[in-house]
């Protein structure tokens, strides 16, 4: 009867601190007292107590392993969630991603600045036409006029530049244009004039983008064979039609056959740009 009762206790699954297991030792003690003589009671009770402690310790170890496993699993889930679903940071624009910073923005320029810039542009177009026609005398006159307009460009009339960075940058590009224009007028060789014209064109392209000139749409055009049939160069035009000033109308090798050679590398239209 005792052995059967013990087997029932230890075969019973369930939590180690259930009501049945907690009362195990007391029930076992009562059973010993009812079925065994006094001389054997103490010895059997001690053995039963030891057996109970061994059983209890094994279940405690199992529960520790289960708890540790649960904790580790929760930690893994937490770490994985941080990587897979990072928290969204609040922004000042209603939670949306901030837009990347673009070029320095300015307000619409004054009438005085636009007037001075138009004079610079017109003298550049006159120079481009003279280079295209292989007219060195006209090119020299246009270059000298361009240098004067670049020197007198009213960069102090640029608006929306609280730091002065745009004004200074514009003045630097205007200085590059002026220096190269004077260099062009001082060159006798037409190829060297074209080299200076290339520098003027790139300076003007950067100047237009800096001040965001918005009175007309301009085009940054490209020739892949401006010098020695393998050196590329660029120029500015107020038309999307290609009229190549580097190959021109009187090229010693191609004559006028390559005057339309080239492509549009960029278009500059700040009339709709945000200010």
C-alpha cells in the first residue's frame, strides 16, 4: 500500500508547488504512522523526507531551465525587434522625412541686378557668335565688353543672402569671367581664344546657377570634339538648337559640316524655382 501510494505521488505530473506536492511529506508521514511499528517509523520518515527533497530539487532545476529559456527568448525577440522595426523619430515637418538640402536659395533678384546680368549675357552671346563665325576682331571687341560688364555686375543687389556667401561666390565667378575675357582679347591665335572662351563659359554656367537668374531659360551645351577631335568643351546658349562655337562655320577641316554637332548637357530655368 505504501509503495503504491508513493508511486502515485511521483507519477503525478504538474507544478512542483501544487497542493498535492506541497502536502506530500505530511501525507507520507501520516501513512507511515498508520502502517508501521514505532521502531521503524523514524527511519522510514527520514528516508521519505530525503526522497522528497531529491524529487523537489530536480523539479526546481527543471523550472530554472525553463525560466532561463523564456528570458533568453524574450531578449532575442527584443533585440531583433530593435533592428527590424526601429523607432521612428519625430521631425519638425509633421513626421515626414526631411528633404535633402539643395543649393543655396535666394529670393528674386532686384531689377538693378537683372539689368546688369542681362548686359553680361548679351555680351557673352555676341562673343559666342563671333567665335562661331571665326571673326577675331568682333570676338576681341565682345570680350572686352564682357570683361567690363563682369566687373560691374551688381552682386550687392542679390537678395535673400543673409550670410553674404552667394554674393561672394557670384563675385568670384564674375572675376573669372572678366579675367578670361581679357585673356581672350589678348590672344592672337583663334584656338587659344577658344580655350579662354571655354573658361568663360564654365564661369558663366556656375554664375547663373549661383544667382538663379530667372529672366530666361538657358542651356548648357556640350561638344565632344572641341579640340583636336577628342577634347570636349561646353558653352551657354539661350536656344535649345545646337550651334557649335568650337567647330563653327569655317573649321579648317570640317568647314560648316559640324556646326550642329553637340548635345544639351543641362537646362537652367529658375523662373519656377522656389524662393
